[in-house]
C-alpha cells in the first residue's frame, strides 16, 4: 500500500469519502499513483468548497 503524506486513518477516511460521496471505486483509488491520488483529492476538496460557497450565497439571497 502506498501512502503519500498521510497517516492510515486519513487514507481510509479519504477513501470512504470519495467512495460514498463522489462514487469512486475502491480499486480505482488503490490503483492510483500517490501523486495522482493527491491531485484528485485536492480537486475534489476545491469542488466541495465551491459548492459550499454557492450554497451559502444562495441561502443568504433567500434570507434577504
């Protein structure tokens, strides 16, 4: 198992989140190169942040 800059708990937490919320397959995640996995995790975190910001803006507009 390759772990790049993460501990075992983070590895499994990230796998669970990517599988549960973003429909990645476990075999897809485990077959990624460490740097490739890091890139996908960063892109996913960025996307989630954007979605949260959009939801917050929409909630603020409804509240006005």
